[in-house]
C-alpha cells in the first residue's frame, strides 16, 4: 500500500466515523470508519518505514583518492 492509498483510507474512514450520521441495521458505519482509519494508519506507517529504509539503502559513499598522498 502506498502513501496515497493510506491517506485515502484515512480520509474515507474519518468521514465515515465523524461526518456520516446515517443509521442502518445491517452495518455499523462508525465501526467501518474506525476500521478504515486503523488500516490506513498501519499502511501509512509501513509505507513510511519502507520508504525511509529504501532511501538509506540507496545512499552510496564515494571516497576520492588523494592524488597528493605518498604511496
């Protein structure tokens, strides 16, 4: 799951949890919103962790030889 998808799930979950007041007997919309918030938050944390580890793994250290050094 990418960062954009995680943010989308968080946004949809927040809308369902706090903005929708419709009641149904089959599905509790507040619970669905909470589940989407949690899944989106976990996905965001995993995405950020993988992004941070990939950016540190791609770094390379180059050491320039000192041409004036005596051998």
